[in-house]
C-alpha cells in the first residue's frame, strides 16, 4: 500500500495544509491574484477568443473562486 492510500489523522493533515499554504504564499501573492486574473481576462475579452459565453462564465467563476481563496487565507499571510 502506498503512503497516499493510508488513513490519515488530523495530526497528519493540519501540518501538511499549513505547509501547503505557506509554500503557496511564497510563490504567489494571494491577495493580488484576483487582480492579476482580472487583468488577464480583460485583455482576453478584447480578442476573438473572448467572444465566447462559456469562456466568460468560466472566467467569472475563476475570479470569484480566487477572491474567496484570497479572503479565506488572508488571516494566515504576513502581507
């Protein structure tokens, strides 16, 4: 049995989640991520590919999710 398939306890999971959040925060400024995505999406909307309703829905969903993640993780960041 591999390590991924073994049962875990709360004591195993919480340090892993904290490590993940810490590493993620060093790689990406989570508070500014929604702004970065919005800038990218605004540029994309000016192209022929941006004229797609399904793509626009996905972009809005992505922005909303990134805002929720940034808000949720903001108490755990230094910035």
